[in-house]
């Protein structure tokens, strides 16, 4: 069975601080995919990134970066110089094998204040 | 805007009633997924359809059913509603059925059962 753990329930930072959201996963699939989604206060789920299990290169997109480490089964998400607009709940998710359904973590609520 | 549409945005009904939630996938996407987001269960996969056929089933209650029509829109039917069915119901779509396919989510339907 697949499992995603986001141990940080809530994080509060002051604007311009860097923040890292942790994600640890469990799967028996040899090929799998990891995702991050953002849920702003308006409620929709916004896709941020997809990472393949066979590609351990880190990725940077503007102020966002992702660190994938197979050895520790982690796929962490860092926001550099956080902004108030980054306030949201962030979900890590996993799919793999022949199943395309997503298994989500419980989410991390990020609060960025001035 | 993900391109996935869901109606209605909000639904308030009474216990024992039946409701239908509607979803239109992104243009070109053949797969539709339904997820339930509740405070106690988090984000959970309910069911997936691909090109009109049921593809995968999650923890969907027997009181719930879904279908995907020839024009690829999907409906989720919830019957004999209970207080515990109050939740945010998301529809997502993807190109096909691969675990690598990114799922794009609609804005959700917030169901309140009184």
C-alpha cells in the first residue's frame, strides 16, 4: 500500500523567510511519481510539480525548489523568500505502478505574515 | 484556471436526500477522477473513469455512484445522505490512465448535509 506522510501540520513564517515543507512516502512500486499541490484559501487544488522516481535531479522554479531523495524516501518542497500569497495548504501526493489514483498526505498549512 | 469545471459550487441539503455533482474534464482528457476532502479523512480517492468505463475504485460508499457519459463529462451521485457526507468533492481529469499522468483539479463542490 502507498502512504504519504506530511508530519508538519502547520508552519508560520514571516514574509521573506525561507521555509521547507517535508514529505515522506512509502511505496512498493519500483516506478512511481510524486506530486505537490497547493490549496489556497479559495479552496481549489493547484498542481505545482510532478517528479519521476527515476529522476533524482532537484528542480527549481522561481522561488520554489524541490529536493527528491530516494535514499530517505523524501520529496521536500522549499519556498525561498516567502510571500503572503504563499499562504495555503500544501499537499504531497503519490501515484505508482499501474494505478494512476493519487494518495495524498494530510497537508501542511503554511501561514506567511508581514 | 485548470480547465476542469464542476457544478454546483455549493450544495446544501438534508439527511436522507440524494444529490448529483457534475464535472467536465479538460479538453482532450479522457480520465476523470473523484476525490472527497473531509476534515477527518483528508483527501481520499473515490473512483476513476476512463473514456466512459470505470477504471479504479477507492473507498467509495455503496450509497455513492458515478458515471462518465459519451461526451466525457462525469456525474457523482450521492444518496441517502448522512451528516458525515458533508465534505468538499473534487473532480480531476488527466489525459489517460498512466500513473505518470498529471491530474488537474476542478474548483470542487462543497456539500453540506444538515
